[in-house]
């Protein structure tokens, strides 16, 4: 049983004790529905392991050994080895990383001041055909109004539209179709103004630190059919999938590809320094940020926050979210080949440390939190397994030795590769933003003393 479902059942069981007598019958009916639905979901899914003592023995493939069995001896061999790993990642996990588009039409639709004049907000619509037909991506760019020189830029996707990140009434409300689970108002399959400003990222602080922020809604790139409202095949007839003949591309890769297109837009803004670009995100959008960083070397800093399964944690550990669960609940995240690893992670010819290693020798900070479902220890172990690549390339690897770091400890945060964790809830907290900005500052040589 997954954590969310367990919490739901706990709440339902608690209701009869706290409720008025007249509500008990209704509450018991709710329990019955939840229990029956949990059986229907949980029966075909392998039990989730939360016990370190039950982690099976596993072996990880060495990222410094080529497919021909030869160990790398020269830094000059790394580009070819990196291509081998990316090819394996495409073939077995996420599908083919699409090529950059031949055409990119970008219209600026609005420009205004925000944060009391401390930032400039620009809004853009991006198209992939000269006649502006086909899919569209709406981007919001926040720039420091008083920056001294060109600003580094953080590129991230959001969940329900740019307007959810700030209360400014000038931010456009989305007009595209979304699954019902993403809506909040009365209009079916539309995100309305009721979510304006509900996500309280400290964007004014990010701006004050001198960083620009570029963001768009992930649902414009690819629909997220997590419910029965839409099949995977129907999902792959919408959004960016209409740009390609090969639709066997997991949505995680599509969302990562969208981040790269955001960087294309940023490169056209003379006030931005895209040699100092950061890919950032949390949860499934952290997975997307990690893939963008692995495939697109223009991202000099990559910061995935709380990725969960299919992101940073080692799959062969079989702890927390597992392949059996993901292939049944999130099959659209992956390519078809990944389905054969359901309940068979040991057969994987790679693990998630290959994706981390593909970022080397650039800068990578993995952020975790203490929810067993997300296996933050598996994230740290993946960082350790990838660390030799940074060292091979002449950069510092993961510090901290063999000791799993404590909450808030920076013992495993190096200049090029780092891992940090905290308690608390799922999402990007003020701590995560602080760690991200401090790590990016060091990567870009920004001295604030």
C-alpha cells in the first residue's frame, strides 16, 4: 500500500471516533470504498519495501567501463562513454531524446513590472511551426530589474500554470485542456484563476539574489494521464508528441525536452547569461530537470529535488517506489521497453547513477527528504556510485565518506556533486531554495561576502 493511500485510510478510520453519530454510517461507507479500492489497486502491485534489512543484494554497472568491457583510462574517452550511457538510458528507460526543433517561433505577449518594480516580467508564447499552428508553450520570465550585468537563469516547470507561482494579476491564466485532477474551479478540464499565487516560492528572494526565473506549465508539453480519464495512447496524440513520428518517448523525457526549449528562449534574451543556466524542479518535474541536465550540456547546474522512483534513487535497491508500481500507475513516464523490468529490477543493464554520471563534470546537487516512499538513502547511494566519474574527470566527487549524512548536514555537499536532505513535507521549501542558490553561487563563482 502506498503512503498516500495509507494516510487516506488512517483518516477514514479516525472519522467515526470524532464524528457526530449521524455521520458514522456515511464514514463507514467511505471506509468500505477506500478499502475496496485499495485492494483493487494493491493486488497486482508488488508490496513496497520500507525495511533496509530486506534490501536484496545488488550489483551496479560501472559508468567508467565501456560496453566492450574496457575500463576508461583517458579523459578523452569520456564523451564516447557518455554517449553509450545516454543511448542505454533512452533505449531501456525513457525513450529517444528528441532532436532540437528545426523551427522555433517566439512571440512576446506581455511585459510589465512586478514585485514593486524590483523585477521585470515578460510572457512569451512559443511555437514550433512558422504559421504558429500545432503545440504551444507559454513561458513567464522574471528578471532582476537592478542586475549588474547579465543574470544567470533558473529554468523550471510548474504544475498548474505560471499564475500559480505568484499573485500578480498580469500573469496569464492557461487556456489549454488538462485532466480533471489538475483543475480546481468549476470549468471542466481547465485551470482557472482560483490557483493564482497558491504556490509560494520565494521568487522575490531569488530575484534579489540576482537570478532570473523562467517557467512554463508542464501540461502544455505533455498531458499527465494519471487517472483513467485519458489513456497513454491518447496522451501521445497531444502536445509535443504531435511534433514527432516516434511517440515511444516517455513523458518524463518530453518534460525534460521542454526545459531545453526554455533554454533556447533564454538564449534569445540578451540580458540573460545562459552560460550560467540551472535546471531545477521537484517530484516528477525533478525527474524532468535531471533528464534535461543529463542530455543537455548547456545546463551547467542541475538540481533535482525529491525525485522519487524513476529519478535519482537506485532501482535495484528495491526500496520505496518500485518499477512494478510505476509501470502500472505511471506507464506514460517511460518507454515501452521499461515495462519488462516491472518486478524485475535486477535485470536492468543500468541504474540511476548512470543518469547522474551523464551530468559530469558539471554541477549536480541532489535534494532529498525523509519520506521512505522517495528513498532518499537510495539517492545518496546513487550519488556515491556516480562520484568516481567526477573524480576521473579531474573534479571533486561526493564528500562525506561512507556515512549517510544527517538532516541539514552539508557534509555530502561538494563543489561539483552534492547531496542534502531535510525532514518535512514534499515540495520545494525555503531550505531547498537556499541550498540551491548557494550551490549555484559556488558553481558560478559568485562571492557574496
